[in-house]
C-alpha cells in the first residue's frame, strides 16, 4: 500500500530554486520557542536558517526591503489583530513562499481562517516542542519528506544505547510503561535483542517466538498476527520480545522491519523500539523507519565518543528532527561531568538522569518499573515522553496542533455557563 503524503503536501510547490534567497527565516517572540525551532530545523537547513527576535509585525517590516525566503515562520503571539497582520504580510511576500506560524490562540475557527484564507500553510500553538515542529513544519521545509510517511498510525520511537551497559533497556522499558500503563496510551515495547534482551524482565512481560517469526517470514505479518504474538503486560502496554537459543542464527528477511512497523502502527499509538547498538542490517532498517531517535549515553568518554558517531548517521525518511540525546547516570562516581562532556565532545544533552543505583537495582530485582516512583527518574521519563510527541494532562493542550484541539473548543462552546 502506498503511504499517504502528510497533510497539505499535495498542494505545496517547493520553490527549491529560488535564487539568492534564504531557505528559512523565522521571527520568534520568546527564547524557548526560538531554541526549540533552532534545535529541530537547524540540522535540516544548516546555514540556511536565520531566526530573529520579533513577531509577525517584525516580519512585515523586514519583508518590505529584504529578499523573501523560501520558508517564512512568524510568531503571532502578542498581536492584538493577528488576522489583519497576516493580511498585511501577504502583501509583502511572494506568493510561492511557504508561510508557517506559531502562536497562543487555541481556536479551530482561527486555524481554519488563517489556513484557508490568509495563506498560512501550517500553524501550531505554544508551548511547542521539537516533535511538533518536526512533524508539522518539517515536511514543508524538507522536500524529501513528501510522500514518505502516512499521517495515520502510531508514533515509532527508536531508543539505542551509545554502547552496551549505558541503561538503554531500562529507559526504553520505563518509557513504554509510562505511556502504556500510567498515561493509558496503546503502546507496544519491541525488544529487538532476540538473544540477551532484558526488556521483558524489567516490566514483567513474557517472551515468545513471534518477533523472530515476523523477522524471518514477513509475509505472515498482518494485524491479526500482531494481535496474536504481542504479549499483554499491564494497562494498555504490550511487549514483543524473544529469548532465542544462543546456538540459533536468525535468518532476517530484508524488508521485514518496515512491514512489522507498518502493522504495529495500525494497532498502537506508540511503538517503542529498543535497538541493540550493533550495526547489523536488521538494526539499520529499524533505525531507518521510525519517527524519532533517542540516543542514550553515560558520562564516560568512550560513550560520548560513540554518541557523536551515532549522531553522524543520516536521518531516515520519517525523521526531520535531530535525535534526542539523553545522559544517563549523571554524577556517577568516577565519570565526567555533563559540562566536561558537552564542551570536549561538542555534544548537547537534551535530558539528564542522575545516578540512582538503589532505585534502579531494586526496580530490576523486583520487576517493578522505576517510573512508578515519584522523583527525578520519573521526571526525566516524562520529559522524554514529551520530547517524542506525548502530551499529558498537566495543563497543556490535548494535542500539539490545532487539528486536535477542536473537540475541547467545541465542548467549551456547548457547555452552558453558570451564574
């Protein structure tokens, strides 16, 4: 089945050959949104990204005398008359410019108006994160995204340790538990180490031959097969894991990873892949077909060095954003400081988890995920969940785009006010 292009791509003509123009110019009102956009889009366009402090009015003033960029991002925050401002902006930019907007308005009528009548290609409201920018702005900036991903189906997240022993399995298992049991999203945890993987043990799950069968005979994969082989764990969490004999050689069939992912996406909101760090064809294919990569390092020089090497891998066709880099066991005796690693290796860690040996060891021994305990480990897992696209109930919108807040808006309108 041919994947559907992301929403709106069929109507977009990419002006890739605009002479002497900047690829992406953004006018953003606050430093947090600016940093998120820079982190997400900087790798896509390199030196072609210019972010300036300001809003839509700043963009209008700039466009009166400057060359029009290929993609223009404007911030509508703080503007009393955003519709009028967008109308003025349309008079000073060329018609083939891709106009993207961020703002604070959560109203479906507003969204429809600016999309259909004022030339805005896509809009997301604050607070934004890298996943929102990558998912909804990335396709219009990176032409290679056209037609490669389908808007329907669950999110696929690949977690990989920079090297063995950095805690990638622990973090992947706890992330899956948080999404599937605590947040109650339909989630499947796929432990791709068929021989020595401990993911099932950490969450009290069962192993079986289903994963090996899928990788060796992809023609068998369909939603019914997935339902039969994925083992229920708790809540809305399932696991797909094996424990093959060490004398057995898995005969991986090329293309099996993509087919398995396609089937899992039809059933689950989140597909959490824990991928061994070995550069095997199977692992490379799973790294290619996911929406978000997470690289896990500890505070050692060797691990940091391998993290840099993993960051050099090209993004897959569904990955407009750079990977999330997580520092595990920060502050462990005998290791480097976060600042030392970031300065010496030119790394930037997005999330750091402190060294918590008692909590993690007790969790592994009892089979009770550490994320169930309130504290810094749980906070870090929640932050990671937000990085990969999950939005919780902590006072935020139910979704990262206005496309999914219409129900809340309608409920507010339909609910009679008292008093």
